[in-house]
C-alpha cells in the first residue's frame, strides 16, 4: 500500500476557502457529535476536516455534498471553526 500524497491543487483550493480554519481545528469531534445528519446516517465532519488538513480531501466524495451547511458544528465548536467555509 502506497502512502497517501496530498494533491497540491486541493491544498491550494482549501487554503483559499478556509485555510485559517483548517489550522485551528484540533480534532475534538464536537462537530461529528453535533451534526444532525448522524441521526439518519453516518456522517463524519471530523474525518472530513482531518482529511482537509492533510490535503487529502476528495471533492467527489459524497459526504462533502451531503452536508446541509446548517452551521450546528460551527456553533458548538470550542475553537470556532467554520466547517462550512471549508466544505462549501
């Protein structure tokens, strides 16, 4: 199995969209616990943020487009991370 390599174009896009937000997330998991989508299906915003921090996010991934951008994660985030800035 080869190591995952960040895509430079993806990293640049993420920096433009919310790069500062990526830096302050410390992976506490509050976003995943707060997300209303978890009531109907498994949806892991924390994993999306982690993959974005590594530059490994796949814009074709269904989870990115599943997010309703309701903002519940941002309201409860102890660091004030605006998850919707990263995924929209």
